[in-house]
C-alpha cells in the first residue's frame, strides 16, 4: 500500500479536480508519513482453498501530506485562462505573482525550448487525488 502506483504517481502534483473542499490546483501532494505498529498477536485464519494465512489487521497509519496554496479573487490578474480543461487547473500552485502589479498569473513552461511544436506545460501537473484512497497495484 505504501508504495502503490497511485501514491508514486501523485507525488509532486496538484489536485486535478475539486477535492473535498479544496479547489482544483490548490493542493500539492508532498508525500506520506507512515506510523508502523505491530498488532499484539497474529491471528491465523483458515480458508478452505488458501490454507493458513494472517488475518488482515491494521499494520500502520498513513498520513497524507499536502501543501495548500490559494489566492483570493481580488489577487488574480487579468487573462488567467479558464478553458485549459480539467487536466490543467489554472489556479493555486500553477499561478505565480508578477512584480508589476503584485497579482497572480498562470505560468507555463516549454520543457524543451528547442522544439517549438511542443506544448507548454504548467508548473505542476495534476492528478485525481481521490485515487490516493484506492489500492491499484
């Protein structure tokens, strides 16, 4: 569970959709903390076709670590794109302050400056954070 695909894919990404009460782009997934503990004793259960196996008991607590960053509407500059689609939230961590008017603007970069046909990408890619609570191998 601790190293499942969903956790590793979400690292360093922002929430793609509104998640719980947080607007898309405002939560940056920084990692997890694991608090391991052993159960007082191991229970062995018998299954008809599997044989003896440990019972599924809680072995650790997992704490998800997010960094929250949001702007007030009064602090947003003009021309922030709204039609980027759900996959690129133009809010929160993908905005940065501009020194001329101290307002927040959408920032993107071209990963390969030598390729003019390559699309620009946001500062942080996004990920559907609800997948963190599913176990996909």
